[in-house]
C-alpha cells in the first residue's frame, strides 16, 4: 500500500505536494533491486514534466528518473551519495531524491492518488 | 502468459518468490533474495543455480571425435574418459558460433553443453557438418542442470551424495547417483569458485533441488539467480556469448586464443585464425574499471579523445571488489593495462582504465 499523502506518476515517481519532495516508489525500488548509485541534478536546474532529472543504477540495470511535474530543483538528497541503499530501505523517507519548486500546481492533476497507483501497479503485474 | 520456455523448476522458483525474467527464450529466475546477497553467498559459502536452460547434445559413434574436432577449436583428442573441456564452435572467418563444454564419456560417446539461446543454431550447425556418420541427439528438454558453486559446495554436496566428490579434479566429472537419479557430477562452473554442475533427468528436479537447499542451509547456501551468475562470471572474466563474443568477433579478439589449437588438424575457422594469429588481432577484449561512480553497461561507446573507438560488452558493479568493472573491445594499441579511455553515457564521457584480468581470482587457485 502506497502512502496516502503522496501523488504518483506512471513512471513510478512520487511527489509530496506540500514541500515538492520527489522520490521513487516502493514498487520501483523493488523492480530495480539493490540500488548502488543515484545520479541527481544540480540545485537550480529546471525541468518540464516528463523530463529526465537523473538516473538510478542498481546492480542489474540503469533506470532514468522522470519529473512528475515541472519545476526547479531547490535541494537534492546528498545522503544518497554514501548511502544509495536508502532508496531500497526507505523509498518514501531517507531515500527521497530531490525537492522542487513546483511551477504550476495544476499539473498535479495528472498524477494518481495512492489508491489509483496501487491499482495501476496491480494491473501491470 | 509468455511464449517463453520454462525449466522443470519454474513453479519451485515462483514459490521461492524469485523474480523471473525472459532470458534467451526462457523465463528464468534473475534473483531470489537480492543479487548482491546471492553473489556474496557464492564467494563465501555456496549458491544453488537452476541453469537447465542450457542445452545438451549427445554425440555417439566411432567418428564422433572427428566430428567434434572438425567443428570445435580446442583439441578434444586430449580428453580422457571423465574429462571436460572448454571449447568453441567457429565460423570459417574465425568468429564465434558459440562457446561450449565438451564432455568425454568414452572414446565414442561425448556430450556437448551449449548456450540456451543457441541450442537450435548449434544443433543445426553440427548436424550440417556431420560427414562422420555420428549420431547426434539434442537431449536438452530432458535434462535438469543444477550448479552448486562456492567454497562450501563440496561440503554441502558430500552430505547427500555418496561419491568421492573430493577426488573429482577441476574440469572432470563422474557418473553416479544423486538421490534416486542417475547423474553426471562435473567439477565445473561459471562463477570463478570451486563448484559442481549436476546433470540429471527432469523428473527428479524438485527433490534434488530441495535436498541441496536443505543440505546447504546451515552452511549458508542460498538459491541464486542469473543476476548473481552474471556478476560472478564477470568478476572471473568468463565470457558471455552474445555480449562479449558472437558471430562478429573472432576468437583471438575475444581473448580465447588459449582454446584455439591450430596444431590439432583441420577445423572450421582454422585458416582464418592462423592468419589472424600471424598478423595479430586489430582489436581486443579488455577488462576495465570505471574511475568514478558511474557504471558502464552493455553497448555503451568506448572513446578516446572524444572519438568512439570501441564499445562495452559487459559492465556491472563488482560486488566483491566494490568497484565498477566491465569488458570492452578496444583497438589493440589501446589495450595495455593502465590505458585510460572514456565510456560515453547519457551525453557524458566517464573515465575508465584498462586493468589486468581476471578481476577476481579465488585463493589457492
């Protein structure tokens, strides 16, 4: 069950609308397996919804990270440099990726609720 | 449901909550408890792999050896009964049809073990060159192949198999009973560790799989998937057909000259390989380490001064060495240990350095 307070993209990113924090879902980290490296953008970088903002490397594969909404990066999770495994252990907490200033809150309307996202994942399996 | 083939242990893997992926036309377990954990278990204790997707051919007849000699690069005439040999099938150009193991049961009875994705191609290739009236049978669908790898594999198997396993030298095998099954116990593997590969009839799959899991439990044996098999074999610089060599690469480019025996007599590809040996290959497969945190993956371009000169064929984090390693084809003048080059990924050039291989070698070997 995904946390209710977050919104979700079809690419398995989550967004916390209150403060603009973005990460990947439990389902995404489970599919990836052991995360060994996370490449994040710089503070100040601006992206449109759907843009690639970084990559996650697991032992077996590399995956791109996609912006759930448009915005400017205001913080990145420096802790992932030394502890990329946080993405596996705590994807909704310590494993967060970036914090953005959301450009247009109307864009969050494209995202899914926790319930809709869980159904989306269940359907894919 | 996919059209992929399944091994006899498919349901067993599902029950063990393995993640199954398509590989070479098969649905195979890629991991059970995590690639890094399974990898470490094989390096320090043991791992149990279902590699029944591999293909097995039986060759029989007074001229079976001549057929094998004519299509493979290594010298199978040097084998004695109960011995196995790493070899390859090559095209006339000296490029690779497949790599394989040749097992000699007796002077007129051999078994070839080939890669899953090449079973049909190899069978047709060998059949089409069978001027020797040898009987060739593809027994792949009837055989389960379990691989027990790791420093504790002998200890684990000794508790359920009443054969003097310790007396089987590396690259030798014996026939004997495993539970009720007639099996081939081969001291071979694809991980860089000591270990055994066990061939037997599919009907015994689950009972033998479970017996090994139970016997290995206290020793730290884990079921291991193709993910760990790949990271293990890469550390030991064991090549993967389709990645590190194929119909576009010659045996010498791939660094497989050590299994090309030009003096054994005529074989397909011999002339081309003899010529290439004289002139030297123009490119070579090398091992490299990434100097930064980035991980090189298959097909990434390898560059020198911003110009693409080759490509990565295998790349992954090395679980044992805590470095990011890989194999790449580079022009021969850039293949010396210490040579710096760049791997291009996502629009960036990331520094890499040629290093001696294997990346990992087990102690006492």
